[in-house]
C-alpha cells in the first residue's frame, strides 16, 4: 500500500478522500494549503499526491511548477478541480501531472486514477528554464494518450475495432503540443468526441449523456470541430 498526500482547502473533501483511501489500506497525510503540502512532501516523500487546483494561498498548478523546477516531482501527482476545463487539464499535464479529476469525484474514478498513477513511473522534473514535459513525451513535444474504457481496460487501437467499428482516428493518439493552445485543444476535443462516437456506435443520445453536453450543443460542437458524423453514425440517435 502507498503513502498518499491529499492537498485540498476544503475540510469535507480532505476527510472524505482520507476515509476512502484509508479503507483501501493506504496511509494518508492531509494538507490544506501549499505551505503544508510542501512541508508534508519533504517530511513524508509520499508515493502519490492528490492536489487541488484552487487554493487560497498558492494554487495547485503553481505548486506543481515549483516542485517540477526544483526536481521534486519524484512522485505522481493527480490534480483535482471543481471548475476544470480542457485548458486546465492540458496545463496541469504540461507541468507534470499524471491525471486530472473533476469534482465531484466518484469513488470509481478516484480509485481507478490512484491505482493507475501508482503503477506509472514518476514524471520527469521540469528542466531549467523550461516547462516540464508531460508523462510519455517523446520525439519533440508529442504526448501519447492511451485510451481506457470505464473499467480501466485498454481499448483497441485503430488496428482493432470497438463494438465492431474501427475507432475514428487512433485510440492511441499523438498530440503535437508545440503549437498554439487553441489548436492543441481542438485536436484533443476532436479525438475525444470521435472516440466516444465510435464507442457508442454513433448514438448522439449516449454520447451527449457520456460527455455531459446537451444534444444541440453537442451537434454544434461536432460541426465546429469538423467531426464526420456520417462516418461515425451507426446506432441512430
């Protein structure tokens, strides 16, 4: 079992995460701000850190940058936020986070993220004068995104079908991060929606439920991203 540092300014969230992780057999240390987190990280050398982004003194992204710049990212860090966006997730990964959890965090997602983070190698620290490379970056600034299903199992790549249908682009996709943020975000979102369309056999209703978007908003978003609905549509609406 692992030693896990939970950093969150909300007492209720710290208590809930501590209870869940302790029940799983982990040793849990709590911190309510960046100062306490820095002290606990130095004292404990935790195996994993769950780090909230929005904190009153120093935000989680800034703390992540400090750890990376000081070569202190010897442990995986999972970021948490109740106001997460694609931009925030991309930024967190850029500076060394291994995963991003949006609040409210379900029990299944929490345990899955913790389990996966603990079996991954520690992220690279930030090189002097530059940003940390996201886990798995290789060949310039390219990130390999491995796709898993709801049970945490690896899904087939483009060479193999999901529900009898090849995934739109690739399930294991390379994203070029050496370009403007908007372009990188659009590329990620397009692959994200194509993946879910393929997984749900083109059912817009199920994709809307899965992604948390209203159908009208979803149609508009797919059209904006240039997603080929005709190619992905098999299971009706």
